[in-house]
C-alpha cells in the first residue's frame, strides 16, 4: 500500500471513530437542543482523554460551552496533553545534540 492509501485509510478510521462518539452523545440526549446531564458527563469524560479543543472538534460541541462546563464543575484541564512535555524535551535534546556538531 502506498502512503496516500494508508493516509486515507487512517483518516476514514478516525472519522468513523468520531462519528461513533457523536452518535453516542446524541443517544444520551432526549432529542432537544439543550444538553442533558448525561451528555455533559460524557463530554467531560472525553475532555479527560482528548482535551477541550479536540473534544469540541470530535463531538461538534462549541468549545466555549465545554470550557464553561469545566469551570462550573470544577474540572481542571491541562493546557497540553501529557505527552507534549516529553516530546518537547526529546526535541530540545536532539537540537542541542546537532548544534554541538555544527548542524542546525
């Protein structure tokens, strides 16, 4: 398989997972526009896993609404996912390594 085919397959799988999450959110609702308590709990559980912005994109719930719920329920959300700090540290070390060798 070529890179393009692999990329399309990954994107299709990702969109399928996102669609499943959106259908789960609508299943928890009562058919009205206002979000139910069960829907809020589901969204806040997804925030723990993905973060506010990603959850907003996946579930198509406004980001400000999610942020308002986080403040209301006292949920502290990190600015970055846990792995970003480790990744930034590895990147910094690689840059230092190559700068010492005169390649930048």
